[in-house]
C-alpha cells in the first residue's frame, strides 16, 4: 500500500517560546514533504496578523505550500477580502475558509453587521474575488450549532456548490466516525474523495479530552480507560502512537489517500505516526527560519 499524502496544521505563536516551538515544528515536519500546511486563526480573529506573518514566513523560508485560515468573525466583507488579496500578493493562494469561532465570552456566533453571514457567503465571495484554492471545514459529528443530525452534510454540500475545492474534517477518535460521515456525504452527492480526515495525535489525553468535549467530539469510554491504565505504567506516548497509527491504517484500508494532522505545534508524535505509515523524509532542511 502506498504511503498516504499528508498535510499539517500549525497555529501562530503568541510568545517568543511559542515562536521557537513553531519553527522547530515546521523544521521537523517539512522534510516529510506535505501536500500543504495550514495556519490557524485564533478565536474571534485574535491572531489575524500573527497568522499572516506565520503564513508568509513558512512559505518563504521552507518552500511549503501554505493555506491560510480566514474567518468571517469581527470583520467587514471588505476587510476580509482585503486580507485574502494581501495573501495573494504574497504568493499565498490557498485559503481555509471558515465561519470561525466567536470571541471568548460572546456566546454564539453573531455576524459583523457589514460582514459575511456564514462560511458559504465567504466561499462565494472568495471564488469570485480571485484564483484561490478553497478548503473548508467538515464535521463528521454534529457541529455544536447544527440544527439537526443532517445539517452538517447539508452545509458541506452548500460549501462545495459555492466553490470549495476540498474539505478537512474536525478530528475524531474512531475511524468509523469518519467512514460513516464519508458514506453519508457520498449519498448526498458530494465527491467523497475531496474530504480529508483531520487527525489529532494525542500528546496529552486530559487536554485533548477537554478540547474534544468543547468541540462536540465524542469521547469513547474505552479511551478513558486505556489512558488511565497507560498513565499508571508510563506508556501514554506508546499508546498514542499505536492508536493513531492503527486508526490511520484503518482509514487507508478503506480507501482514504490523504490525512491532515493537527500538530498543535508539537511535532514528535505526528512525525512518528507518519514514519509508521511509510511517509519517509527527504534530506533535512539546512536553514531554520
């Protein structure tokens, strides 16, 4: 079986130490020749400038294709499209177009009075504004704002009809969760080959568990039990590598050819899983940003 195509997500640093960790992460994973890497926005667009700086630096210093996250939060339509055009001028033509999370304490998402109402409106505007490759989010389990169990499929279909090129899913803990979603998407007329599963290597179970519950991701009881036992034996890293590799292998055996890893700017586990999947590095880069 050929090695999967891989891509990685990073987040922009807010401190000097975090900056060093980001560049160490990129330097460690760049030799794996990812199809692309993405850089996130903070909730409420709080890292807008940091995202721009990280995107342009990674592309320039490491020669990687970088997809910049762009959201509808706290900006007018003109401001949002200006950000996209500034990326294009810098040679960045890949956008991850998202509705975005509201600022902390705001509660639910409220569109800016002069902004885009949702991700579909943003995708339509970006498709008309330039020659962008547009990636979007997908939710194999119900989004916290979903009206019903079928809403996530309906929204994903609308995103593709608006001009999206591909989709990356929220993370999940069991391969069957993605496979059921993929089958439902295909049944709804969506090209399932354009949906890439988002993979979250578990660096810290307690932290990932909190993140999952906040995002509406189901936490299987067997995982709590497995990490409880692993913690007593000091085997958390071994368990994480084995579980992530096994899930990715299951997906590959079901025809999945590309995997998108949420690295959390902690590259070791992602690298080890990629190695186990047969993704081999080329000569390490000589220059560190």
